């Protein structure tokens, strides 16, 4: 994939989005939406064609998913932990319950169908990310208008951070894409439930919340608040009963896995539960920031103009608090942003499940300006703001997709890792490799990123495994003097050789 391919993708996307715009002008909304979703999927697929696993956190998720193909109910990182391990270290342990299982199971299914490779691992995220664009349209069309839903769907389709998450390029990757999709699915079902008031829709809403929790835990409960806003007319037993139905349906989906891992792997499950809570009280892995961190980075994800519609809708809500659609949008945005303001660990994608609400808000504000443009003085101001509301997200999308910059899509180290299979016997344990997680994904060897101690050398030998050490940096004499240890020289890919 070269520099020119990025330009070709940019031009093709521009043509298709323009065609969607022309179709929308003719009120052919279904055809316009199909083009938007198709082009959005193309952008996600383009960025997902990196022929390597990204360091945080995709490589860990992909390796666990690869192991889940063989044993779906036993999530492992080091599938064969030759050496003793600390279950509290999620980057080197055996049983891996650091994340909820649904995205990992889906990645495993993708690789079972399409092969153990990067694309197989990313296909579920690509598909769900595209379906989320459809959900944004459906929510917008039902609560506001088809035009607002379509513009919101376009903003969703081009959103740079969501596309990067889909491709696994930034931290929390596929986990947050799955979480975004199932939260939005639950929101859509809550909208349908409010409009049709059928029990089955409440049950499905709860089930979707449960699936979202199986992606990324309890922030999915924001949907309960949104459901109350949409359904609240007066507080009575019937409303409480329907809310209980939703919570019960969510619990039926969520609890079996939680009970299973706490019974089957009690130490690991208890530690990870505590670790999740520590995100709220500690800045883990140096991911710190001020309380307004997510508000501050909002401009990088949604364009600097995003603060205008936020202030606008707060003002409109203040003037008429009973406006249910406005309260719904404000709650969908405010609850996640307020919650993560108090969480000490800060990461840019934590509040991404509020992104559809921001797309809808931007589209809502856009059409408000268009409808009231004649009342503004100076008259050109609404047009400028409308242009910026769309142009700035497009600019950030281009920047995050690196369309006009050369990209290394197939680095040499991938070939070097795969070439290990040529010279090493089965069952080899590799030490001192700079990419041990990737090595275990692309091969069937066990790999560690450090040198073995004398005792560890004996442990590996005692278990009957061949032992190899990558020669980089200073190698201790007890390794150099051991004729049973294979020394892997750092030579060019084709000429790789093995001593002894």
C-alpha cells in the first residue's frame, strides 16, 4: 500500500460521498445512506490493511482471540506458560480476563473463518463499525428527521478516531468499537421501545445492554437513563416494572460469564475486578490528565466547532427543560463525560460511546442554522458555521487516516518473525525477543522479551523444550557457553541463521 493508494482512496471516497449528497438532495435517503455506509466501510477496510498487529492494545487482544479458537471458555495470553508467571501482570500472565469476552470471541470467530491473520481479527470490528453508522441514521431519523440522521451518519462514517479504533491503530481498539456498537444498539432499541411501548423491545434493550457490558463493563448502563428520559411521563409502578425487566434481561446476559470466571479462575477474576476499580482512583499506566481532559480532546475528535452546538443545546434545554429529544442528547453526552471526568485514568477513546450523540447534535445544530439563517446578522455567519461543522471533522479524518502521508503497511519485522519457523524446531521457547506477543501470534512458539535466568534455563530444559535466544545486547556467559541453547543472529530476513 503506497502513498498513491491513499490519494486514490481519498478521491474515490469524495466522489461517493458527493453522490450520496446529490441523492439526499433528491430525497432518495435510502440510496444515499447505502453509499455513506459503503464508503465508510471502505475507509475502515483501507486503514485495516496494515499487515502487522499494533502495539497497544491490539496485539494482546489478537493473541488471546487466537488462543480462544482452541478453547473458547479459557481465555489465555501465554497459552503454554513454560515459566512461572504473576497472574497480576496482564502483559505476561496465563489466564487473561483483563477484558470482557465478547469482542475477543468475535475476533476468534473472524480468524476461524478467514485465517489467523490481521484481517481475520479485524473483520468483526469493521462490520460492526459500519453497522453503527446505520444505527446513527436510524436514531436520528426517528427522533429528529431523515436529513439530520443522514448528516449524522456521514459524520460517523468519516470519524477519524472511530476508524483508527476499527483498524486497531490506537489503544482500546476493537473493545471500544464493540462497546460503541452495542451501546448504540441498546439506545436504538430504547427509542423503539419508547415509541411502540412493547415489552419485547424492553427485553431486547436489556439484552443489548448486557452485550455491551460483556464488551466493556458498566458504563453501558447509561442507556437506562436514556430509556427513562424517553419513557418518563409520570412515575408509577409500570415504569419501574419495565425498568426491572431491562435490568433483568441485562443480568441474564452478563452474569453467567462473571460467575463462571470467578468460580473457575477466582484469583485472576478477583484481581481484574479490583484493577478495573483502580482505574477510577489511580492514573494507571501513566494515563493521567485533568478532570476536563475529555472535554479538551473533544475538539480533536469532532472539530473545534463542536463546542458551539454543545453550548447551544444546553441553552435551549435551559429554556425548555421538558424538550425530551434535547434532554436525551444532552444526557447521552453529559453522563459519559461527567463520569470519566472523575475517573483518574484518562484515555482518548473512553467516552467514544457518546460519539453518536455528538454526531446527531452537530447535524441537529446544522439544520437549525439552515432553517434560521435569514434571521442572523451578519447573514453570512450561519453559512460559515455550517461549513466548519462539516469541514473540520473531514479535516481531522484526513489527518488521522494519514491519507497524504506514506505509510509502512508491511514492516520487515513481520517477515523476520514468520521466518523463525524455518529454522527452529517445534516447541521452542524464544527469549530476548523485542516482540514476544507478536511472535506467539504469528508462530506457535512461546516467546519472552527478556533473557532467561540460569534457573529458567533449567526449567525450560526440564520440560523438554528447545531453547533459543535472540542475540541483541549483552548476552551472559551462562547462555553463550551452553551448547544446548540456539542463538538467533540478527541478520537480514533471507539470510537468517542459527548457531549450534
